[in-house]
C-alpha cells in the first residue's frame, strides 16, 4: 500500500479518536454526593452539646442534581441550573476535564457517557455526576394546557395523568401518598420536582429532566433518592400527549 495512503489513514484514525474523546451534546447532573461531618455530642443538663474540635468522621450523602450542560464548538459550553445560566470554556488533559466560568471552576474525570466533577468553591468535598442524554432528544418546553399520561416501569408514576400549565403541574385520581409536584423552567430546561411517601416511613424525592423526542412524546430522566446514603439509579419515563 502506498505510504501516503497509509499515513492519511493513520492521521484520520487519530483525529477521529481525539474527537470521540471530546465532550459534546447535552448532559444532566444526575446526583450530588457530599461528605457531611459526623459530630460528637453529649447531653448536659438536658441540652445537646457538641464536642469541640474537628469532626471525627464523615458520611456520604446523596441529593438530586439540577443542571443541564450543553457542549458547543470551540471548547465552549452553556449551563442552565437553579443558580442561573452560565457560559463555560473547557479543556481536556488525558481523561480529565477542566471547565471555567466567571463564578466557578469544575474539574474531574470524563468518559464518553459519564463525568464526575468537583468544584473549587465547595466548603465540603462534593462530587457532581453528569450523564449524557441521547443526541436525538431536544430541550423543548411542554406547552401550557397540554394533558399527558406517564408510562414507566416499576414506579408509582406509571399511568398517572398530568396537566401542564405555565408554572404549575397538576394530576388527578392518583393514589400516590402525599404526592407533591412542582414545574420549574430555567431557560430551555424544564424539570419536575417531586416527592411522595414510601413505605417504612421513607420519602422519595427527585428531579425529572424533560426532553422532547417527537412532537407530542417527551422523555423524562430522573434519579430518585429514597435512602440518602445510597447512590440513586437512573429511571426513564415517557409522557404522551
């Protein structure tokens, strides 16, 4: 084989491998893991008194995340979250990703489908896990007045009916105990914040990221927290209107 052809093939292969390693598309913050200090305390004259000094141990606590990252050209990205919208620049070094904005710097491990990032401004050690959303889904808000039905495997949300309004979300004839639903819109991002009672005096809560697959078919991605000390797993649902 001609040496020039071989060289061209090798260069093309290396370029494609490099591009494959670059972050692209839309990512959601699945959950947050923070190390919380465990303090030692004693009862003195009927009052709880914490011991002086540093905490002797720590435990890892999980909570839902609320951020969408959209990677763009020329090593830039946009984020939408409860803390506002931000513009980022980023660079890769091996399998590590560094992201910079006016407010924050994020750093951590990157793979093609998962990022585990930390922030330089956190007071306690914290990890933010981001997962990639399929590229055929779009950030597109559900129109006020639309009524849809949820389908999801092995979850109480299966077959509940939802009505979307401008800033509210309602359901009817549901037997889910103490169900609370809140609709939040941040830029193009639309999420459902929810909580309800589980068995054994536990509460499930989470944040459902909504994406449009077709005109009247939306997909939701969420990571329910029931036990604060256990890493939440992804659940997917569909809403048909």
